[in-house]
């Protein structure tokens, strides 16, 4: 009967095409968040989940592969299931609490859950993310589409231990274990083959399977590739020398650990033989991995249908009460799937809506084409709209019509239910704010509602369950806060509340009144200052461009439809213009944050609270500072041309260009942003003319708005709003240098050494690193140093060339505690056992390095000089990678370092590639868009060339970025070679492009 598997195989690609006929879920749906994270991988509103496994070869460090770790996480989470008895188990994220079990060896599981924790929220369970990780890892590596369903529930504690199949098991035990999980002998073989097409075995974890020192990075692959393919079975069937599976031959045989051989041969190789063609392998794997992630407790979980992309999906819908209380702004995006019907076939998208009484309104809302996004197999176009509606009539629902070339159209009515809009409760984002730990929420509530509104707040709090390894998944802690009624505006009453939170990152909030709610708001989208709502209605002198109404929908610039523009005011900050980066350093070096999928101007402003300046660069990079670095100057306004990934109507700088803002209280009345400004700077004056006046009139800020931190109420003089908080006495943690931890005292911020580690005796990388963990790990040593957030280094003396620098250069927070500093790229936060404070730093340092103190002093300038071109990114350090210790030889000597050439030059050829030239980026797209790879700590031209094998061109940019392609996209042109001036972090003798510049190479002919 097992032989029937071959003839009945469905080609794997048919699984993809069959999903195209599935109807959209009725929106909103419980799987909406999962669907977004699953399908929006790149582009506008992208979630970036797949970035950790793209390309397939990506790994946290040498000898690690994230895709394989995600696939293995899915199996280990499922494998304690018992389909016959309770507890049932299955995919429930219980693995996050089982990392101390001996059958879950390795750091990959911990790293996977750290990543999943960034996406985990009240609308997306960690268990669903485990299942999604299986789909994403397989698809990123070229495998089939594993069907994913939603609705899994998360465990809150560990499941039964000693349940995971081990390499030393006899075949009878393997069969019993897989039967317990709900799988037959054939399915067991299929699952092992599909699971072992990715990844390999670490010698450090399994020395009886792979002997240490016998494989690169002590990591032996199951087959010859990192991709998802059938080589794990074809090479096994071929036998040695093609078969290199460490679980099939080698020392695993003599140590009775050759479990792949035992499993595959358990039916005389019938099953693996049936999987030996590509289509058969992919079809079987899509089915068996889909069944694996569907193992759930049926008493607790009802899975959804297979999640497929919406054909049409409303996104980011928001009502906003405008000044005076007579108009509501209705805005958002309509996401249209363009996989089978290209965007070029779409003429327009319209919304036909009904007022709040259910009567149809004759004039539709017209949405304008905006951003685009893509997943592994799908593309999407977004159509943005923003229009003003009379409060009296408002809106209750709408349908979407997609008008096509040729005069045809498609209408989407949400399975007959229409797309609902509730105007009873409205969170007023402009009037709400987050500042210094205090979240203030203001909402407009229809005066017909009788249930008192409350604010709901969900924070991510560090999990302490488990020892010595705590669960890397954060706890979701919910709070409900009473709101206090203030003034009224039209038919709405205004309510407010304040609540102390540890961080805006990961915090969701909303307002609920009975069955009406406006929830799942992101606290990072809030500005630092709550704006005054105002009492004067907008005048009606100009017609909105997003609706054809001519009587009731007219508005001033304050309420016109949102258009792409340079925003003049963001919270408490005023636009200064488009600025260049500084010379060899960041223009703003106080703090940095990155979000290439959801960055907005408001998000950056919130992250830079307390700084004089902030600026957004390259779409997703946010920088803060109190002064501009030397060389940062005003550029042409249109140089800042990148659209913010989180808002299609905002600009977020460009390559080497910052959309710069300054604290409004420090901006003089003659600064260039005002239309009445002095003409002393003709460039600034001409820039201000381009700024949309529509934003200017809607950005008044009340200077009397209060921001309570420890009091139980707050007030705004213009609205007489008071608000209460249930945690007014809670102390708010602050980011700080830890002065002492255990028997260690803070010594200072130090650079790495010259060609060796500053502290090279031992290392303890940890995705939950803190100062306290690091000094505990280094207890046998005199010094402990935390670097790059997650790295911990120990030694009894410093390597030659390490020098003390300003404390401010150790600016990265610890991966395990956002309120502690743990070094930076090429910078260590150093502690000394039973030492003194940094005020007497010279004494202990000189005692341990007396014979080399001259060398340390003389090497400092050369280190700073050689790294300065790449220090524009704080993480570019040749020694900052956690895997760096494996590449540094203890036999390195000062004389060999000094004899190495120190002058970088353009490399004429790299492997099979010749130098092509210094190229600019393209227009609103990457110059080389075939593939990308990032390594800001160790990038070299050779590394980039190796990642771009099979492509005609490769280019290194910004020091640590590598791009591949077969042609240059429109707008990419040759630039002077001298403009590609960033030194590769992994080789100080090579150039790796610059901001907006690629050191490009072409395949030899």
C-alpha cells in the first residue's frame, strides 16, 4: 500500500494554483494579522517577517542557518504531542518553556522565539508564528507552499519532557514516538526527509555525530546545499561518496547515532525512493509539513481555513474627529492583490459607502494609487484615500469597486456583509501622545453611548519562567484604565486617560465602550506632544480631491486629501529640510533605530524624544542627536525622495540624505521652513515652497498640554480634560550605565584591539544578554565586556590596541534588558572585578598591560582612522560579529599586524568578477534587485561575490550591504570611483561602496 504514494502524488505547484479560487474571508477576520505577516514581506506596509531567512543562507553567525532553525523549531514544538491521551500538546509554543530540557539542545530555538516575540501580539499567537516559521523557512529556500491555518492557542508552561526523538533511538522507539504524535511509519520517513533537507549537525552539540574540527565552522550539512531540495534523499540513495549526511554515515554509525539511515531504511527505502524526483519530494513535503503544523489539541483549538491572500483588503482604516466637531476625516488604504492581474490593468479604485443610518451616498470616494508590496508568490498594490465626511451623516459601511482597462469593473462586497466602519468610538491619534513613559490617550465617543469608555493597554514584559534559560517569549500584560470625560465636540464627548508604560515598543492600546471599540493601535506611532483639537471648524474653500461631492465634502487645506509631501511639523518638531550625512560620521549620532517595514515620521519623533534633532534616512532609518556632525549640509529638497514604508504620504530621506527635524522651541522665526522666512538662504527658501500647506494648518500644538508622569491626573487647559491612571506610583525604568554588578564595577567604554579581541579569553553570546549575565559568565576572569548588545567577552588582560573612549560610544542596549548599555559595534562596556569606578581607569589597565602600554597608545589613532569610513553605521566593526572569535588566531602578533598593507584600493577582480565601477542607486528602487544580503560586521567583496553566484552583477553598498542582479535598474548611473569610499568592515583594504553608492562588479566574459 505504501507504493500507492508515488502514482497519486499531486505536483507541488498545483497546490499553489488551486488556492486562487478561494474566496476572501469576511473582513475583519481573526486571521487578518497572520495574513499580513505571512504575505507582506517587502515594500509598502511590509511586515518583514521573512527578512530573517532571506536569503536562505542567512544565519545569526557562522555555522548557523536560520531557515533550518525555524523548521526545526516547528518539529520540536509539535513533537511532545500525544493524540491519544491528555495533555494533547502539539503546535502551542510550549517549546519556549522547554529550552532547559536536554532534548532541545542548541541556541537556534531561543533565537527563533526571540524573533517571533517581535511579531507576537494579541491578534497573532506565538503558536501561529511557529507554524508560519515553517512555511516561511521552506518557501524562502525554494521549497513548496506549506498550507498554513490560523487559530492556535499558546501554552503558558512546558509540556512533558523527554518526548523528542533522539539519534540513538532504535527504530521501534522511533515508530512508537511518531505514532504517539499521530503519524504512520511512512509519514515518519517523509517528515525526517523533509525536515533534514535544510540544515545540518553542530559538532559542539553532537560530538558523537560530527567530530569537532572536521567540518567548516563545526557544522556539517545533511546534504550538499542550503536550499530546500531532494538531495537529502537522492544522495542517500546514491551512497558514498555522494551521501555526506552525518546521520547516515561516518562516526554516527560506530556511535549508533545514524538515525537518518535507520529511519530511511525502515521500509527498505521504499518511501525515500518515491520522493526522489523534485515534484514528488515537494508535493510530499507540502503535505506532511502541513499536517505537522496542524497538530493541535482539538479540545482547545479550532483551526481556520488555509490562509490565502485577500483579493481586496482594507488596511489602516481610521476615522479622525476634526476641529470644531462637524467633520470626520476618513482615511486608509485598499490593498488589491495583483498576482494574476497586474496593477497596470487597474484604472481606478472607488469606495461606495453608506451613511451611519444605512442610506447609500451617491458620490463615491476615489482612492489613489500608492505603494506596492510583495510576498514569496504574490504582489499587491495599495490605493490610498482620505476624505472629510459630515459628522451628522458619517459612514457605516462601504464596498470596493476596481475599475479595469477596457471598461470592465469588479465589485467586492465583503461576502455580502460590506466592509463595516464604526464611528461610535474614535481614538484621536493627534491628540494622544507618548512621552517619557507616559501614555496619554484621548478619544471621541458618541454621546448616545451609555457605557463608560476605558483604555485597554497591552505591553510586552520580559518572561522570567524557566531556569537557567528563561522563556524568550515576552508575556503580554493587559491593563484596563478608566477614562475621564472632558469637553464635548459636536455629537461627541471627549475622554482621556494616562497610563505609565515601560516602553512604546510592542505596546498596543485602544478604547472600548460596550460593543464599540477602536483598538490595536501601536504606541510607537504616537508623537511626543498631544495636540489641541481646537473648536473652530475647517472652512470650505477648496474641494477634496478624493471625493466627487461638491457641497458637503469641501474643505480647507487642513482637511484636504492626504498627498505625498514633506511634513512641516511632526509633534514638537519642525522640518528643517533635506540634509546630507556628515564627513565620516553620522550627522546625528546620539541614537539610532531601524524599521525598514513600518517607519513613519511620527515613529521616529517618538523614538527621539528628548533630543534636539531627529532625521529619517533611507526610508527606514531613524537617527537622533543634539547637534549636527561636521559636514552635514542642506541639500536639494527633492534629494529626499524615499517614501516612508509606514506611510505613503510622507518622505523618509534617501541614501545619504536625512529628512531633518528640529525641536520647535529651538527654531527661530526666520528659519527656512516658514513661508515668511528670511531669504538669507535661497536654497532653504526654495525648499519651503515645496512643503504642502495642507499639513501646516492642521498642526497647531497646544503649549499648555500637560504630560503627567507620577501624578494621578493630567489636564489640558484648552479642553479641561482630566485623566486617571491605575499605576501612578509605578517607577519608570530609565536607560543607564550599570555602575556595578555583583563583584564587578564599571570600568568604561573600550574599543576592540588591533587585529585581536580586546578580551579574548572566553565569549558568551546570548540573545538575552544583560550586564548581570555577562559578569556572572566571566566570573573566573578579571574583566568582563558586553559588546554589540548580545555579546559577552572575558579576559585577564586587554589585547594590544584597545583604548578607552567616551561612554557615549557604547550606545547599544542589551539584548536582554532595554534599560542597560551593552557596548556597540567595535565598542565594549567593560567591568573589572573588585575594581574601581571609571574615574581611576588608568591604574588597573596599566597594571595588566605595562609592557605594551606604548603600543596601546600608538595604535589608537590607526584604529580610529581605519574604521572611520565605515563607522557611519554604528555596527560596522571588523570584530563585532559573534562568530568573529572563530576567525581570529591566537598566534597573531604585533609585528605581523604592522607589516600588513594599510592603504585600501579598488580591487580589479574578485573571483569570477571584474570591477565594473562605482554606481548610484536607481530611482525609487534598488539598482540591483535580484537578491540582497547584509553583514555590517564582516562584509568583504569576496563574501558578496559568493552570495551572488549565478548573477551577472554584484555590488557592495554602505559597507555592509550586498546586492545582486542581472541588470541595473533605471536611474542607476556611473559615479566617480572616489565616491565609493566606505571600507569593507571585513577587510580594511577593500572598498564597499558608500551611502547610495555601490562598488559594482560584473561577471567575467
